[in-house]
C-alpha cells in the first residue's frame, strides 16, 4: 500500500473539510477519528473515490504516512490536544511534524512546542479561520512554531489557503505560540466587529423602525461601499432575508438574544491586560456577550425598570448615512486595538511579527476579511514601526472628518435608551488616545494619599511622596474645612 503525504486527526466538520481541501489540491491524505463510525461515514459519503485513506488507530495513521510525517490535529483545544500528542509521540520519529489546527491557548502551544522539540519532533500551532466553507475552499492560515516545519509544510499550506491578488493567505508568523496568538487576536477583532454591527442593527431596527427587508437593503448598500465591504457585512445582509420555514417569519427575529462564546475573545482581553495594552472596543464586545447571558434577569429587570426604547423622528436616511460613517470609525478602532496588541506581544514574546503580512493573510478566507485590510496592509508596509493604526494618514484623515457624526450617533442612541457599549468604547478609545493630558494625575494623587504609592511631576524629574494628611490638619487648625 502506498504511503500518504498528509495525515489528519479529527473528523468534525472543519477536519473533514480540510481533509477534502488538501486532497483537492493534489495531496494524498490519511485520516483518523477516535470514533470509527465517524470515519466510515466520512469515507462513504464525502471521501468516496478520493485520494483519502481511512485508518483506525494512531499507529495505523502514523504507519500510513511518508516521512517526514505531517499530521494535522483538528481536535478540541485543551486536554484533548495533549492526549492526542501523548498517543502519537511514541510512534513518531525525529523530524516528524505535528500541527495543532484548533483554537488552542498560545501559552499551551508554546509549552507543547518546547516539549516536542526536546523529543526532536517539530511542532506548528496554526490558527485556522474561515469556518466550514473556508476550510473546504481556502481558509486563512496562521502558523507559528518551528520555522523548519513551516518550510516543509509550505508547498501544502500555500495551496490549501485562500488565494488573494498578492498571494496565498498564509505566512510564517514566528516561534512558539505566535500562530495561535495571532488567531486569538483575530478572534478578538471579530468579537469587536460583530458587536458593532449588532449595535448598528439595534439602532436601525429599534431606534429607526427599519423592518427586515429595509435592514437587508441597508446592510447590502453598506457592504457595497469601499469602507464597510466585508464578509461580516455580507452575511449580515443575507441573514435578514432568511425566512424561517416553520413560522414563515424572519428567522433572526426568532433567535434567542443570548450570544455564546468559546473563550478567544476573553483570552484577547486577558492578554491585553497582561501587556498593558488598551482594547476597550473588544472588551466591550466580550462584556456584551456576557451580559446577554443574563436573559432571565434582564427580562425581569426590563419590567421593574420600565425599559422603553424611543423612536428617532427626524431625517431617517440622513441618520443612516451617519451611522454608516460611525460604524466605519468604530471598526477601525477595533482593528487598531488588535494590531497594537500584536505589536506589543511581538516585542514581549520575540515573535518578530510582520503586521503588514498579518493584514494580508486576513484578506481572504477568514471571518474578518474586509476591504479596509488593503489600507491596513499598506499602512504597516509603508511604516513597519507604526505605533498605532489611528496614526496612519488615510485612517487619521477619514476619522477626523467623520468625528462629528460619530459623536452624534452615540449621543442619539443614548437619548433613545439604546445601549451601544462598543460604539461608546471605541470613541472613548479614540478621544483618550489623542489627549495630551488625562485626569489620571488625580488618581495618582489619590494613590499616594491612601497608600504612599508616590508620583512623578511635570515640572521637575524624580519620584515624590506627599504627607497629604498634613494639609487636612492645617485646614482644621485654620478652620477652613468645608
């Protein structure tokens, strides 16, 4: 029996589609799934007459592959990955390559990379974005870990990745957990953009009274613009057209308003806190999903606190245009926060990330693919050490021009009692970032008052501490207290 060029473990939908993708690009594949029935079903229904070989144990999978063996694991992040690695490790030989294609935590990936390196095995932690369709037709791939392993895998990865005008949507990102860190931040930006779109929908639907057909037209029109064209905008427009066959009403109206999360958005916020990088738009998106889970409590409180949303009564079309511009500004802040976090992480973890290339590989296949990524790619290509995306000339000019309507949209939503936490956080991020002096001088004074934490001064160098209670004693002695 001839040996196969590529192995894959885990035949859930993503695993199946990636196996079919690899085979479609001309590479023979061996597959293994812990559940035999799943393997048999895949072989009979989707892999029939294809260059895909079924195996029924880790040992059989390993023995079926040519060397160096290349095995992609598509299993649940966490303990399952470690379990599969422990099964494979005794069966592999020096130089063989393991790839974790799940949403693993980057610190776990860095640990596994070191453990396998000590056994002379190569390891790649690779983010995969694009959902089921992307996995089958071409995802965005974010590999990090062994550079030697990437070079060995490159002929396969460049073929199965999404293809855009300036190349396949894959590149080597760096050592250790670099690939999964980039995927984590990708998902954080995804959280931010999805929440912003949801808030725009809320304003359009509940504040302006647009029905689903009008919402479809609105989001379709926005998707046709250079500024807001994106995959998320496209699918949002499509959602409003789908009629539930059971109720014969728009399906979106029948979906429970509780958004689940698998953890990558929360990891992004945690990673940002650890590095001291502000990501308020992404944080607001994570908090909004958490808040949505309080469904029963919200339903009770809505009655107790008299929740009523007012209607916007002025020029609706003009306001829709303003909301479009505000959404653009807020989404750029979401990207800016993510790219700034990647820049900081690259320095701390020595990833040596090329942010222009990161933007490029997100232009096809992945969930956050958008037309604005062309400009983001160009911004970091022209200035690799760009401190923040908001400082790039084209974004700076566009946002400053749209700033008045951005403010107006948020003020109007507040007046209508419509919560827009991500929109508000993005504007606060922009306004805070461009302030030369913030009120944190008072916070530092407070910290020194109650905890002797010291402070610096603007008029002379050094570190200072004040006995603030002396001021209070002096006031008491002179009778000047309020």
